[in-house]
C-alpha cells in the first residue's frame, strides 16, 4: 500500500459540508505546510489558524475551496503559548481521524508534537496525548504517522536544530502506542540535516513517507540549499522504517530545477486524487516576496520512474 494510513472505509459524515466555495486555486489559496486528505469524494486541506486553532477547507476538485472551518479550538486552559499549530496533518487510523501538529508548550518550555482525535475529518478534535507525545526536553515539530507492515504505528518527527548542541537537526522515529497517545520506544535519529553537501541549514522539516509500486520506501523532507527551500528525497535500503536511510542525489522540487519552477518551496506531502493520480502538495514561495507573492498551495503530479518519484511537469 502506497499510503500506510489511508485504508479508509467511507461512512456518512456527521457534519455537513459547507456549500459556499469562495476561493479558487488560481487565486492562490494561502497556506503554509498544506496537508490534503481525500475522504469519500471530498478533499480536506488542513492549515494553521495560529492561536485560533486549526482550520480545514473542503473541495470537490482541488480548485474551488470552501470557506475555512475550525476543526480544533484550543480550550481556555490550553498549554500552548506560542508557535501555534505548526504543520497540522490529518491521518486516518482504525476508524478515527488524528491530527498531528506542534505548539510551544508552557509545560515543557519547548515546541512539542501533539495529537488530536475525532471521528469526523471536520472534527471537533480533542487532545488525546496530554499536550505532547515527544520528549519534553526537546524542540520537536512536524510529526507524521507511518504504519508498518505488521500494523505497528510509528511517529516520524523533527528533532529541531534549535535544541541540538551543534545546531544540526535530525529526523527521528519512535514507535507509538496503538491508541497513538504516547511513544512506546525511545526515539532514534535516522539522518541529520547536513548529511548532504547541498544543505546550507540544520533544518529537517516536513517528513512524509511513500511506498512505490516496487515496494521501495521513500521519505520526502525539506531543508535549505543555494536554491532556497527545497524538497529532498531519502530511501530506506532495507525497505523498513528503521532504515538505514540514504539520500538520493536529486531534489524532488527546487527553484530553478525546471524553467517553470520560479519560486522556492517545500514541506510537501503526497496524496492520491479520485482518479488515482499521485500528487505532491507543498507551499511556495517559502516567505512573502517583495512583489507581494505569498505562501500558497502548489500541486504537482508525481510519476514513478526507475524506483523513485519525480514531478511530471
């Protein structure tokens, strides 16, 4: 299975889909770190609303989107104090929907990965992990879910450069409990930000896993290079989450990689459209530009060639 956590059996939604479609793709849907879930015949795009919570926009066609719906509202006693709801991802697992996101916690005084659960992709979601599933003494962000061939759920997440003595961040993995509320193994680093010579920063943003038709386990992730923010690729030599992991030489996306790639961008994820087409979702540019351009949703078709993935256009 290409996506380890998307074996979704369609059921009736308990919350109506809004009829108003107010934002068109060609008008640039503002979003950083976009995450898209296909559930039934609708696409759900999750994004941060800062201190106000987490939002979802709904679409039939990936071009016209609903007005934002708040799917998680922080309670009055919420532990987060800043860096609210970085990179929310919504995963389907064993009949429920789980949002993985990050906030800066007043309890740990660090950025931590939190997990929220609902029985509906539009929520309302509730905190099931008492604020954090990652080590309280680390800065951690960008948690994503992977389920191995034995059904074991794993958390893949960023051990941020901000809490590393050498300022060189890592990508880490750990086993999750079956209810996704806590880790059941010690985190292990699987690679570091500056393992490749092209890396100009100690950043390990946005992991997302994908298995090819040939069974090769890939991960995409983002760092900075001379081309700005980019999407890189690594693969597991064993075909399992434990690795060892090896970097591919080519980027999946980078400014200037093709003549039409005119902005930098990254923090990608991969999903399938209704027709089975595989798509990369990411944001670009990575910061507001002097010409007024801003971070927005970008979608590009993915093809599998020679055991890896590349963009079709």
